[in-house]
């Protein structure tokens, strides 16, 4: 799977586990988001982790991560990951056809 952030394609890889028991990880140098398999045990949680890591990517690619502390960046990502539980694709947009959206 791939996602696009600010015109950059990021690979999304599902992995058995991550260091320190993390749920997800954005690796800027590899343009990759990794999500641990354990995230798929709770409904909607993997999507929340993906959104969380995409926010890390947005902050990194947009240059904001360089002016935020790690604590500030993580707080922004945690706050915005909650959006994942409220995002649904409807109609043609769901199939990637945005002409009528």
C-alpha cells in the first residue's frame, strides 16, 4: 500500500513488530510508514496509527518537525490521530474518483 503526502509517495508496510513495542513508525529516510500487526486486533486502530504516522510525515516534509520539540510533535500527532475514527469515504470518492466530490 502507498499513501501520498505533499506529493510524495510513502510506502506503508505491515510488520510483525517494532522496536520498543511501538505501534507505528515513520522513517523519513526510507519514505516509509511501518505499522505493527498487533494494531489490527482493535477495530479502527490500525487506521488511527496510519493517520498518526501520516501526521509525522506531514510535519517532517513540511518542515514543522524541525521547530517542534519531540513532545510537541507527538502531542499534535496524538490529537490528530483521533480524526481516523471520523473519516469515511463516501460514493465516488471512496473509489478514488474525485471529479464529483
